[in-house]
C-alpha cells in the first residue's frame, strides 16, 4: 500500500472538511478501498497508485476552489468527485455555472453578490478604471461592495495587499476623550469594515492577514508620505476629508494599484467653514480618463425598508 501526503497550502482544513466533516465523508465514500486521513494542514492518502492519483486530483481541485471562494459545499465536493471520476475530456471544465452577479463566496456559505443596478455599475466601473468614486446615502452597499471587490482582487492575486482608511472625523463625538492612540481611537468607527471582512474571509486567515499587514486598516493620517504599489486602496467616509487630505490620499497611489473612494455628501461632519474633499474632487476630476464616478441613491438601499423611506424624507426636507 502506497502513501501520499497532500499539503493544504493557504486553505483551512476546517473549510476543506466541511460541516461535521461532510466533505471528507463524501471523499472516503467515493474511494472505499483507500484510507484518507485529515490532520493539521495536510491530507494523508493510503492506497493503490491509481486511487491515490484520483484522490489527489480531487483534493487539488478543491484547494483551487477554496483559494478563490473561501468555502466548499458538499455539492461542490460531489461535483469535483464526479468531474474527476467521470471526465468528459473537456479542459478547464467547472462543475457549476457561475452567476455573473456573484463577487465571491464568503464565510459560512455566504454568497456575496451584486444586489442593485447601481452596485453593478460600481463593479463594472472598478473593472475598467483605476480610481472609482462611489457616492450615495447610507445603506446602499457602496462600502460593502468595495470591500468585496478588494477581497476578490487579493484572492485572485491581482494585488498584494488591501489598504482601508478613513478620516478621523467623528459624528458628534470627541475622539480626544477616548483612550489610546489615534488608531485605537478610530478602530470602533471602522467596525463596519471589520464586519464586512469577517463576512468574506475566515477568522484565522483574516487575523493572519491583519497581523502581517496584507490587510491594513488605518486612519487617513497614516497614509501621508507613502507610495502604495500593487494594492487595492479603499477610502471610506470620504465626505469628511478636507481638500488637502483628499489630494494627499489620491496621490499615494502607486503602480498596479486600484482605488475606490466611498462617501455620502449628505453626512458631512466637517466644520462649516471647510469644504468637503469629496465634493471638490467630484467637480475637479470629472472627465479624467481612468477615473469614474458612480452615483447610488435610495433605490439601492439594502437595509430595512424604512431606511429608504427615512433617506427620502430627509432628502425632501433638505431641498
């Protein structure tokens, strides 16, 4: 009896095994004469040379799937087993039809997808331009979609890191009275970013990415003086940047990088005598090739139905 050890490089054993080891059970049932053991970060296969080769081919397909989508359902495992054991002879065949609205497969089987026409415009604009401004009210999914695009680019190895930032302007609260340094003070305001990332990347891998700075979440002040190469850069709450801050941020962009700026012009927390860098940029930069502006509105609100009505009511009052 031969033995082969298959390393699960860059994927979680838990994600590979599935809920209650369901994926492993399907694999062992498909190869009753072969012993398959999962431990640590590797799969050990014992059996004949032919059987080991087939199991290895299935495991490698599953690893590729996990690297791209972060989750592996029992349906996917069944499809990969069938693909290897009953080949059609067609190359690059995938055992499912991909939905064009799916951005990526998140944690716990969550499917991250485009939900509105303007979110689709944002995705399309990001594929064709290096800088995209996504402007719209709260709840329209602009930040969530931007984070999903960043994670997708990282998974597809289009960029080497993700950098997410926002200005240190608080909504009616005083950061000076909070304990800690600037980053510690602003981290609670970045909670929506962390929530989005936790939907898209397994907890252990997300922790690793943050610790080794593959994913960096920091106040805008930390961007000064840097050149950000091969990075997906997201500026959130951009309506609270000053003119100088916006210019500073936009000029950090290095080679092979992509930037998305999100903001809501109706929620500016700057002093009344300061011009919003977001509004100014929308006026100054329109018409430059490679920079796109996408407007989202109440029809894109993906929160509770009342959120849309609240936004519309305030909009009427402000006119």
